[in-house]
C-alpha cells in the first residue's frame, strides 16, 4: 500500500505535469492561425491533447485509489482502537485488590510488558492525524477536478468564459387593456365588442441568458466582452405561438478597462440613464419604459474616466456617440433602411457626470447628463432632438434608499420619451409639405426601497411621462396622425421580493397604468404579477 506521502508526491507531480501541458496547449492554440498550414504541428498538438486527457484520467484513478486507501486506513484505525481499548481501560482504571495482612514482595509472573496509557493514546492520535491529512488532501484534489468539470465553458479560444442569466416565469392577471399583455407599458381602450377586460396568462419569454468573456491584457487594459439575450423578440405564426418566444439580442459590448479609464463599444443600455426601478415583472423592457424611465439598447462608443477626489469620493465623466435612433418602425422585416436620425448623416452625442461616495453601506450618488441628435424627416424637414437628465441614489437610512431619474427634452422619442413619440405632424405625414414639430415632454420616476432583511425587500415606485398637451392641441390634428396621440402616461407599482437563496427569488407585484390620450378619454390597466426565478 502506498504511503500518504508517496500519494501526495505523486499527485503533485501529476498536477505539475498537467499545468506544464496546459501551458504548452495554450501556446499551441495561440498560434493555430499560423500553424494551420503545417500538418506536423497540428498532429503534435493533437497528441499533446490526448496525453493531457490521459493524465487527467490517471489523476482521477489516483484520486479513487486514495479514497480506497483512506477507507482501509480507517478500518485499521478502528481495529487498533478495539485492541487498545481494553488495555487503556485496565491502565486507567485498575481493579481494586484486598490488602494482605503481611506485606510480602512478590516477583512479577506476568509475561505481558507494561504499556503506558500515554503510549496507546499517542499511537491512536498519530494514526488519526495521518488519516485526517490524507482525507483533506484527497478532498482537495477531488474538489479541484470536480470544479474544472463543473464550471468550465469550452471555447475555441483559451480565455475564460462565464455563463450567467435567469430562468424567469411570470404569471399575471390583468384588469384593463394595454399595449402588451405580459409586461404592459401603457393602457389602451378596450377592443370593440369586448365584454370583459380581465385576462390571465403566464410566460417564460423574459428569461435571460448571458455570456461574458475575459480576454487578454492589451496596452495595460483588461479586455472583456459580453452578450445577453432574451426570448421577447416576438411570436412565430404557429398554434400556441405565444409560448415560443423568439430569441432577441438585448446587449453586447466589448470593454477595455484600465485602473481609472474604460472604453466601451457595442450595443448597451443608455449610460445617460443608468437607473431603473426594481421589478422582476418587467425585464424585457425596463419598468415604466414609456412613463418617464428613459431607456434603449443602443449601439454606442463611449469613454469613461474616474477621478478619486478622496478615499471615499469619486467623480465619473462619460462621453460618447450613439446610433441616432428615433423609434420608427422598420420599413422591411429583413432589410434595413436609414431612419430619420440616421439620415442626418451624423450620430447622436451624449455626456454624463456623476459624483458618488458610500453611505450606510450603499452608494450615495448624483448624476447629470445631456443628449443631442439631429433628425432628417425628408423634404428638408429637420428636427434638433435634445434632452437633459438627472439621476440620484440617496440612502436615507441603512435599510431605506431613495432613487430616481428626471428628464426634460424635445424630439427624444428614440429614448422612450414622449411615450415613444419623437415628432408630430401638422397634417398628412405622407405629404412632403406637411409641417412637423418635435414633441416637447418631461417626466421621471422615483423609488423607495425598504430592505427589511438581507433576503426580503419592499419597493414602491411612481412614474410619469408628459407630452405637453397645449403644444399637441395647437399643432396636431388627430384625424391626420393615423393613431391615438398620447399626452400623459402615469404609473405606480409596489412589489415584495424574497431571495431565500442567492440563486432563487420570489416576487409579487401590483402595477397600475393610467394613460391619457389627447383626443379621447383615459384608459386604466391594473396587473398582479407573480414571478419565480432561478439565477445561474
């Protein structure tokens, strides 16, 4: 039987050999593009991979052998304890003997030598210590091997990839009509001939899947990339197609991160509107996306610079260019044409500054931002879209946090402002002589979060987006706009979120949307949403 020291040395030698082979394989993979023309190099790489796999199998075999030997040593320890127990008992508790009348010294006739109690305890302790060390070494080796098989995401490159996301199921009941049944953004009048405004349903299309790649160091910067999908891209035209949500790209970006500087390129959320209300009833679009919460997953290139004003205070400056979108519907399902913002021949521009410091274990922060984009609506009709924003996070108490955002702008329907409308037409939109006007609007939202326990939190939110009705009435004619012009959208929600474990959440939410069109009566929608999610 191999001794624990021999097994430890053998395991160490195998581990060092594996690391050496892994380094060789990584170096070979880094040059696969140059070696693709050399058959001998490919053959050598393949043989090294097979050798590495053989070494891993040998390590697993050694691990299994170590477990067998550990069980054998444990059995030997039990047998030894059984043999030593009577001797130790007789030495520690000798049987009383009657004293003779006359004390006479007698020579010992026993052939069994005396064994001190300390000696037996020492043998037992030494053997137990050896068993414990062998068990710890075996468990460590087994956990390392199991960790590699459990967490590794295999890729063609040598860089680490992390899979994450959430499997989320929402069950809901609505009273009233809205633009979307499962995650409504604004209320609508009931359909003609509808006798009931109540509905019930369930969905998993807000489930999200993300991949994050950790790349090499470039010019002193850590490189990384990420991409995130959900299944809220629509429904196939098949029976029960509402259950077959189409995969949709949310975000995907590449990052270069230095100590105080970052460069981000890709399709990302709006850095000028970084906050959103806490809700697991609405992930496919942020909560109150058309009620004052500016949002968009927009292609962009931005630069971030961080300044440490003190040990606890940080000033962050951000600036970038964005795809100049204006929320128009695509002209074609498969082929892309320029929208009004893209037809201007220039991107949109955005900047943001923010100050932050910790307070009560949470960030205390204030931010201000600005946005500008020029739009070309053909026939020489241009609109200069702009917006100013502010955001805040204020820990009032260790368990009570106030957060929110506010904006004021014009023609920024591409960011969800004006309830998704960028411009108004003074007549028939198809007529090139019809005048247009950018929608003036203002809105925002605010949330109060109460963290009852580390696992249980309560959130209350109110939000509103207001397209100025006087400007609309003085310019737009309902009959010439082909859809209902919405002047104001008000929303409230309250939810409770319970996380019994770090990877499991339960949520219950009530949401109310009250939408006011310019030329018709208002509509009201209430939703009760129950959610259960598993994070991975």
